[in-house]
C-alpha cells in the first residue's frame, strides 16, 4: 500500500484543487503514469503516480481543495484487487436497472421508474461539482456524452449541455419510462398524470429567465487565483505606465528574408517576440533596477535575467512560464525556449518551478491588434512590458544628409507598467528609449546565425 499525497507544486504553494482523476477505483496504474490533475494558484499540472499498483481508494474527490501533504488516494499491490468490486457498482445501476424496468411486473414499475433518474446520477462516477451542476439544472445524466477518460463526464461536458439550452432536455430521456406508461395506464388516475409530469419541464425551462438570458459560469481555480494575485499587485505596487513607439522596419526586413528557412529549421514561426525579448534582455543590463524585486524595505537587484512570458490558455486563464538565464542566450535560443514553455503551458506539461523565479515579464497581446495596454505587474517583480500590434504606417525618415521623406514602415507601441517604489519616470523612459534603439538599429541577421 502507498499513500498518494498532494505534492509541493512550487515554493509558495500551500494547497491545490483536484480537478480530475485519470483512474477509477480498481484500475491499474503504472509508475510515472498520469494519475490526477491538480490546480493551484500558479499552474494546472498533471501529476504522475510515484508507484505502480491498483488504485484502491480515492480520498479526495474532484473539485475539492486540500493542503500540501494531504493523502489523496491509496495505491495497493496489483494482486490485491478487491476494489474492482466497486467498478461493477457503476455500470450496475446504468445497465441493469433501466433494463429491468420494462421487464418488471406492472405493480413495481412505478417505483422503479422514479429511482431511474436518481440512480442514473448517483450510480455514475462523478465529481461533486459535476453532480451538483447536473442536479441544479435538472439534466438527465444519460443524455450527456462524457469526453473524459473512459467516458467520464467532466464539468465541461455538463456546461456544454447547459450552454446549448438543453436544461429542459432531461425530460426527453423520459420516453424511457414511456414503455412503463402503458403498464401504469391500467390505473385510470396515475396514467394521465405520468405523462403530464414527464413533459411539464419542457415548456417550463424556456420560461426561466436565468436559463434564457443569463448563463452562470463558475470561476475556475486559476481564474480566482489570478484575480487575487492581480488585486494584491495593484494594492502593493504604485503602478505607473510608460509607452514608446518603435519602428520595426529593420526587424521586419530580417523576418521577411529568413522566416521560411527559420520555420523549416525550428518548426515554429519567427515572430516579433524573440526580437523584443532580446532587446529587453540587453537593455536590462544597462538598467538593472528594472530587473529586480521589492523586499522588506529594500530593492533586490538580480544579476541574471529570468524572463517570464505571459501565455493565454485558450481564454481560460493566464500563466507566465519563465525562460531561465535568458541573458546568456542568443535570439534563436530565446525563441526556442519561448516556443517550448508556451506550448507546454497550453498542454499542462509545465513543471511548477518553471513558473517561479521570474525577474521581468512580457505580455503579448499584439496579435489581436491592440494599440496599447496597461498591464498589471507580476509580483514581486517591478515591471512588465506589453507588446502591442505592429502595423504598416507612414513615417518620416531621414537620410544620411538630413533630408526627410515619408515611407511606409512597420510600427508598434511598447508599454511598460512599473513600480514607482523601485524607479522614477526618467529611469523608465531611458530604459524604453534603449529598447527602441536596439530594435531599430541592431544587425539582427547576425542574431540568427
């Protein structure tokens, strides 16, 4: 027997929420096979089993939040598998009871029909959150197509039914009791009442304003924790914004020339982000008070750059995985690392320590055409840079003789939110000017070598 405990998922993480079990009681699990998914204030992580054996007990169901070190489940020896007895319990109500209803004698038919709805819910392996959503929205569980492991019904599956306006659809499974109706029809009074109760919920559902005009979406753990962190950041740091317009024409020319070959070699696109990241990394060497954290009445200046990159999780949340020691890497290497951590953030493959230790953060919303954002600082850092849309615009250029003309270049805004405890406006402006200068004047072709 081995206890499976809530792991320590980062230095400051004290608790986690079980969002999914990948194995049911009685199933075999191999060592290092993914056993459950846990959500913390920093990351959603799939956690592998440290041992091989049979999952004999689940102590913490899906949707429950517990402290680090809490025993979540017990994995026993493969030989000891009395637990599979629990597995037949699941299909039993679903397959045998409904089948028994039509065959049952006329007298017991009504009592059997009533429990079918309850049994179909209670007999399923469901998390408390999923069970509550099904009950509150009067949904027949047999009408939900489970997309989880082995057909498990997830919260998203239930929400999809609710969003589709099928909250009243539970009545449609009632045709299952319909065969029983003829049997009950022998009783003059109950017979008409049975169909009336069966179909009453159908017209009732559209009349409920909450079902038609409002959709209640429970906040996920990552959404709640993000909100808490952002509110704390705004309360702790006196936020100030400095923005600057950058001419990306030199960068754009290199991208156009090398993007096809780069994609062929690396397997991902050559975007503006690696160029901007490299410029920021180099400028931080000259303006180190922006590569810092605020301590207890002190500024902790970091002599290395751990670059955090904000990654959107399909609009379901935001993570900021960290490219460690980015100041020791050339642009191509930085581009690889950014692509890697972003992909693993979206597929929930990040290790917890990849979300900690950042010294400066970049958030990139430019692909959506934003003009300028005012981002919130990623504590305990003192600055965060927003990269916004880069568009073709007319600009005034000057030749070697001082003659001016108008040309069409790629232009965009960089906006930095910074902590006024760490620096003042002149320092922030000088840093932004240096980032702009690097982007506009560097020989970027050499960076791709």
